[in-house]
């Protein structure tokens, strides 16, 4: 992508996080490992948090705040991996 990004939906990292969230929902709908509502809910919320924090940080419009929210998204990614 060239030029200035004007909306978070154009960020590759946001697009990937949205794809990840869609995949998490697909997997948790069809997997025996996610019969537990609590586990399924936690995994889904962690994936949504990644995407949401990227969007929220971008909308803050300062580089420092955006970076802060990217670190929060990174923490949610770690939670999801765990």
C-alpha cells in the first residue's frame, strides 16, 4: 500500500486480525475442543480484542496512543495463543 492510510480498515494488520477473528469463530463453532462455553467465549473475546484495539488506537490519531493500543492488541494475541 502506498500513501497515507486514512482509515483503520485499510491497515494490513487490521485486515489480518479480522480474518483471524472470522477463523476463530469458524473453528470454535465446529470443534469438540470448544464445547465449554467459557473457553469458547474467552478465545473469541481475545480475538475480537486484537481487532478492536488496532481500530481504537488508530482512531486516537496520535502515534503514541496508536502504539499503546498496538501493545494491548499484542497482549490479546498472546492470550489467544495461550
